[in-house]
C-alpha cells in the first residue's frame, strides 16, 4: 500500500502494518470527535511516525498513486474534523 505523507513524500507500507495504522486512524477519529487538540496532536504524530518507521520511502522521481493520503503535520483540530470522520483515512 502506498501512503503519502503530505509535504514529505510517499512510503510503501506492507499490508501486515495496515491493521495497526487503521487502529491509530480510528483512534484519531474518536479523539477528533471529542475535540481534544493535545491528544489529537500526539496521536497524529504517532500515525506519521508509524508510517516513517515501517514504510519504505518511494524515490521522489517515482510517481505512484497513493492509497492513503495523510495530511501535513501542521494540521489543526478544526481541519482534522473535516478529514478524520466516518472511517477516517484508512478504509476498513
């Protein structure tokens, strides 16, 4: 699966990591619904760090369609409310 971290690039993530990524994503949806910005920032950072840790960077000269697009790290809680709803970023 190809995951794009906006402002950073694309990462190829093995399917075996998608359950954990989906768990973090679903948790972010719950946190956003509660409106807790501090906890949101922490959990969002966990999501991006997970992608960086387990994903293999796709060279910048290679363009592949992204399966999941993660917003930039400076996303606000208000912006997140528009994105992290329903299933979140990662489809079940």
